[in-house]
C-alpha cells in the first residue's frame, strides 16, 4: 500500500535514539523517550496561500528533521509505525557537516 500526504502534510519515520549514554550506561526501554528526530518519507504538494497559489514545502523526501515531542499523528502503515504531521510542526532540518560546509 502506498500513501500520499495531502496539502502541507508530511509522512515521517522516527529515527531511534542511541541506547547508551556517552558514558556507556545502557538506557532501558521504560526510561526512553520517543525520538524527536525523523526522516521524511513522503510530502504533500503544498499549502495554498490567500490568493489560492500553491506554496511548495521546504522539506523533501530523505530530509532528516527535528520535531516537537507531541507533534503529529501516529499511524501504522505496512506494519511500520509512522507519523503524519504538518510542515509547521517541524522545528528544522538536520544537515550533515559536509553539506553545511558547501553552503557556507
């Protein structure tokens, strides 16, 4: 089954956090928080402005993003837990150091 988000919504797969702290302490499942980092799997065409013009989204498929703890709606699609959220729920795109140096 495929899924295509509508308007300014995006489909996100959570990226699991590390299971150990920097000091080597293993974090049990009961103490873990839900990851606030994810990968964009699908994007909608964009939202419409007041004049009816389509405004494309700033994120694209494959982007690594940071979002709020309670953002989005959890769904299960093809046996995988995913999130659907609006682009406005995204705090930012995480860029690798190599791509950040190209921009600078």
